[in-house]
């Protein structure tokens, strides 16, 4: 990647807290990148800094704060999880990536945006569009991937723009309506392009990372008998601890990037202005200087949320409460509806797959 690698937990936190010295590479993106991501630069929190970032972040947190989760759980999360299980319940077997973790987050986000989440063709398209955009982000000089990303951006705009325009006047409880209603107080007056930028930012950020996080939590539950027993008996403290340990050990996103705004010394290395820096969270989350027995699943680790899975500092993921909610509820519903759930020994065994976004799969199960 031709960049500096940061492996230390403490140093990752130092860098991510200091936006004066280290900037997001997205701030250097040109018009093509902005176009393919939905022309987010004016309002999307991903592209804002300083007080503007703080103001827009408040808007995101109004949609995604912890106090909203109980309502989302009842109205969106549990109905969609149960629906996914209903679809394969009578078969006695399933593949929990393609039939469960790939689908549940996409359907939940569709429901939160007011889209028809039971429309399987739509959900399949949105999931594939996310994968196509991700492929382009890591190979931006590939003309074929660039053309595919342009088509994806067009389709996402075509999907969301009618909703954005409709809900400017006709409000409901969905995310788009809430953005229109709350933006004037937290940010200022917005137009349809501004709201589209926010919608595309939130929608993109809630894609494959949550899918992978759910898959990894299920894998740890099914592959460790002691963990399974503890979590089945205690679906509050132990289950929450498993969610956090799976995020620490198998974080769905392996790294984040920064660039140096000036020459700086880091751990004895001289980093030049504009040098790219890769914050390798996969290593930081297993840093032996920070964690005792870092490679083990420890359901008594204190504090359980002391990891880098959602980044840290001012850029900590505003959607982390929703991601945790989905992981917890997926595990709870699987445990209670499929108590004898187990990996199928006759099928392909799970393996860690992917590059920047990694997860265990396939997850062939019997019940």
C-alpha cells in the first residue's frame, strides 16, 4: 500500500484524536470520487471537519443514539431477523451468510429509510451495489470497476431521490423524514442535494461492515463450546461481552487511513507531510501491550468496549449502537429459536475471507 503501518493501540488512539495533525484521505478526493459517493462533500459527516463536523455529527446521532435503539429493536430489527429465520426454518439447515447475515442489515436499513424491505430483488441489488462500490474504492484506477461504480451511484440516486423529494413535504418516522425535520436545528437549512448526501453517507456506512460483524459473532458462538454455553445461559452480560470480543478480535474493517498534515515523528519514525498512514486496527485490537491474552475470547475482559472496531476520537462510528443492536439481537433470536444450532460437519468449513472487510464463511448449519 506504500504507506506507514501503525500497529499500536495507544498510537492509533493518539492519531485518531488529533485531526489538526492527521486528516482523512477523503478530504483530498476529487470530483469523480465525490460523484460516485453521491456528491456528499457539502453535508456528509465523512467529508466535514472542525465545528462543521461536530454540528453534522449531532444530526447523525439524533438518528442513531442509544435512546432510539429500543424502538428500532421492536419496529425494525426483531421483525426482520425473525422473518429471515422463518424463510429457512422448515428446512433444518441453512447457510447463514447468504440466507441471514448478508440480508438482515440491508433489510433493516431499507426499513429505517422507509423502503420496502420485503422486496427481495431490491435488497439483493442494494447489497450488490455496496460490494461494487467497495471494490472500486480499493482499486480506483480500474476502469471497469469505475464504470460499474458510476452505474451503482446512478441506481442509488434513482432509488433515494424520489423519497427525498417526497418527504420534504410529507414527513413520517423514517430516517429521510427525520433528516428534513432535524437538520435546520443542528446544521441549518438544507436542500434536496444536501439531504441526498447525508442519506448516501449513512446508507453506505451501514453496509457490509455490519454484515461481516454479525457473521463473525455467529462464528465465534458456534465454534467455541465454552463461549456457547456461557452465552446461552446468560443472554445479557455474557452475550454483550461476546459481541464486544468478536468486534475486537474479528473487527469487520481491518484498518482506517490518515495523512500527515505536516512532518511528524511517530514512534521514532519520521513521517513526512502528506504521507499516508494505515491505522491497522486488526493489530491494535490484539496489542499485547494493551490486552492480556489478546488472542483469546475473554467474556470477562474489562472494559468490554475497549477496542478500535468503531474507530476512536471525533470519527468514532455514529452507527455503532445500531450495529451492536443488530449483532445482539441476531444472536438472541438464533439461540432462542434454534437451540440446537450447529455447524454442519459435512459441508465446507468456515474460513476467514476478504481483504479490508473480513468475515468467516461459509456458515453451513444444521438445527
